[in-house]
């Protein structure tokens, strides 16, 4: 499970986190049945930028579909147009049939957000039998030579490229300040201003 700790004792990320630099955490999750790339960071601004759809950080997935699915299959067309889920409209981008096998079809799809089990719910909504899901790209990062269950640190150049693909650092910081300003205004309207928050915002204006 791609969680830092599972209260039920199931395998989680804790055994990997103890080997990594202190303070890192996973950016988003992969559900239990999904494989692929998972990013860890100690930078909250970067994590926010990667996960928010308005920052347009691309996540590329490879879907294994049961049966033969042609490029212009009506189910794929619906995913391209967008389907309505309980948490709003969900749209797949750059949906391409990559390969046919005897009983399955491999399809690539790009998302710019990461809701809970989003692709699985999208496929279920159009009756597309998804057998396996694999994430192989986040922004400018790919799995490359990293084997399953392994990890490595990013170079400064890779980190810079990731920031560029997620929007600039100054943009992400500005969004953080904007969100905190809204929160501060809410508490002011209640007559209960938060001293630490007000002090932080005052410092940012300097």
C-alpha cells in the first residue's frame, strides 16, 4: 500500500521510508493494484504543484484492457470527451492504442490530476474492462532503469526539470500564499484571527 503506515499491518511504505532522507513523504498514491512510478519529497510546494490539475503536471499511464480495443472504439472516445464521476468531470488525454496481444490491448493515457482510483472509475463508467494499470511518467520523470521496489535520489537538473513541468516554484508559492490568505480571512470573519498565520503572511509581504 502506498501509505506511510497501515493500521491493519499490511505491507506499506514504512520499510522504504526509513532508508530515505528524513522528512520525505509520497506525492499522491498508487492504489493497491497499480504499479509504477511514485515520487517522494520533503517540499510541500512541489507536492502541491504536482497534484493540482491547474499546474498541468502530466502523469502517463499504460492500461491493459481485456479483449481487442481499436483506436476509435466508442469507449475510448467517451474517455477522450470526458465522463462524469461522483467527484466531477474526468477526462483522459492523449489516449492511444499502443499494442494488441492475443487477449488484451495496451492503451496509453495521460492525466493532469490524480483523484482516488480515477482511471479505474473512468474505465468502469464506460464498461471498459481494465486488467492492469501502470504509471510510468510524472512530469519530466520516467522510471528509466529503476527496478520495481527500488528508489534513487533526483539530481538537481532533474529537480529543476520537474519544477518546470509542474509550473515554476514561484507560481506554486504564490498559490500557497493565496490559499493561506483565504484561510486567514475566514478566521478574521469569525473574529478569531490565527496569530501564527497572520505573522507568517505579514512576513511574506516584506
